[in-house]
C-alpha cells in the first residue's frame, strides 16, 4: 500500500484505495472520509478505470459521483477496525 495517497492495488477491473491510518483520532476525523475532492484525485490517477474506495465515511454520495462522471465506488470500513476496546 502506498500510504501517502492510500493506493492499494489494481485488479483486472478496478483500482483499490484504502483511506486508513492506524490512529483512532484520525479515523474519527473528516480526513478519513471519501470526499468529492479525493474521488476526483483517485479518478485522475487512472481516468479510464473504475475505482473502489474503502473508508470509514463518505461525504460524496453515489449520485454526486455519477453526476461528476466519476467511476468511484465507496465501501465502508467495518466499525471494528477503529473502535476503542474497553477493558
């Protein structure tokens, strides 16, 4: 994974992105969400391909992404990855 830009890999059908840092405070922040700006950046990296983005939240819904002609799909990260364990 390229941590600087959250790029994970490419499959035969799409590029995979993971907006993640192992930091609970960061994961609860707006920086951990898929935004329209970030979706545009991901699409620009490979304009003709589809993109699958895993993140804790999104601020750009699928209708907005479609209106912008962005081939970006959101998949939520499981809450268990960023919750605090209580003893």
